[in-house]
């Protein structure tokens, strides 16, 4: 019995020591209620700043073209005057054949015969309109090559460096449906030293303006709905502005092509479209503005809370709710109105009891 009593005393002492030790560890390791409250949030100061977001993507741009003019001159191409993408008007020289200029004029009827004294027809009226546009014909555009028309032809031929015969030979003029227009010449057909026999599709007209689009992923597409602004850097470093419009999926690459348009239908490149190469597809650096930049008072978005009445608010150091209006949010920050600069607000926000 004596031995058993001693063991019971020892066991009791050991158990008491373990309890005391556990209590001591728990007391040391457990933060105070005050510490728990302090560590449940931090504070951020309301400061002046900017909020905005953008994506750096590439814009592809190209011209659409359509065969629009047929060469009827025969001989050797002695010079090429119109560079790819040049804008041509009534009477512009495209190239020369055997040193004789081949010019462009506006008309729906293609050139099909020589035009001289006594010839009548719609092609004659087209020629008269061209001669009037370049300042050599002042008569009525009546489709009849009378004396005044022949005189105008001779004056024009002399100014062009050609023999003033008073007859426009087949091949001297290429009629195209619309002018002014940007053109390209088929370099496989029209090049210095090339032989022409007549009948070659030599001239293509470019579209009124190039087409712009941004190839994006599905996720990126959702970030740029119709109307999203895009800032494009031109080949020469100019800034062009465009807006997201229709979109289509490329079945081959599984990308989404977002078409870009100018504001209110304006041409994106304005009077600088000549910077875009007339053939092929160009790639331009662009910035897609997913959230327009807003300047003002800025707080972390985590400092915002919705009150019981549905009002957005921030909570200051005293626990008071300050109603605010959010004007923009991006990248974890929000621009707000309704709170004074310098106010310290809780982050993350926590509703007062």
C-alpha cells in the first residue's frame, strides 16, 4: 500500500505539471482579443491617383483591291509612274508604253476604240469629262467629238509630250469606275522593259480605306465589347483612334477577329492612309483600353463595402461608414467620390456592428 500511494503521488505531480505547461503555452501563443481585432484589417489612405486598364495587342490592317482597268497599249513599258497605293485622279499618268503616256480617267465604259473627229458615244463623253477636269475642254459634255473636242485633245496631247494628232488612240486611256482612287499596278504585267500586247488586267483599285481588325482570344474578346476604344500606332509613329465593332471567328486559327471602325464612321487613318502598304497585311502595335483612365481620389477596391441599404461605402478609423460613388475600378484600385483626401479607411472593409 505504501508503494502504491507513492506511485499515485508521482502520477498526480506529473499530470499537474503537464496541465500547467499546456496552459502556459496556450497563454503565450494565443493573441489577446485586442490583437485579434487589430489584425483583422489594416488601413489605407485616400490619395489622388489614376485608375485605368489596357491590353497591348496587335492590329492587322490591309487594303481590299479589285481589278478595275485593262491595258490596251502595245509595246515596251518605258516607265512606271504610279507607285503602289498612289491616289490617282482624272488624267494621272500610270505608265508609258513606247514613251507614250497611258492615263487614267473615270468612266463605266472601258476603252475599246480610238476617239477622234466625228466619233460619238458614252466613251466620248467620258473623255470629254476627263479633258474638262484637266482644263482643256470647255464645251458641252455631249458625247460627240466635234471641233472643240478635237482641239482639246490636241492641246492635251501636246502638254503630255505626245504628238498632237487630235485622236486618242486605243491604249492611251484606261477608264476606271471611280476617281480619285488608290491604285496598284500588276508588277508581273507592268514593269520597266516589259512587253505589252493589249488586253492585260493591269490596274487594281484599292478600297476607299484599309480594313482594321484585332485578332484576340475568347477571353480577350469578352474584355473588349463593341465601342471599346483602341489606340493604334501608325507605321510612322502617329496615333490613330479606333473602336471595336463586329467580330467573327477564324475557323482555322480559332481566334476571334474584332473589326475596328473610326469614330462616327470616319476613316481610322484619315489622310495618313498612305502609310499602309498597298499589298499584303501589316501589323501595328495597339493598346486596347479596357477601362478608360480616370483621375481622382483612389482607394483599394477591397476598402469598399455595400451597406444594408445598397449604398457603396468605405469605413474610416472610427468605424463610421462614409458613402462613396465609384467612378472606375481596375487592377484592384477604385476611383471614388464622396470621401476626403487623407482619410484612412479599412482594408479589407468590415461592416461596423
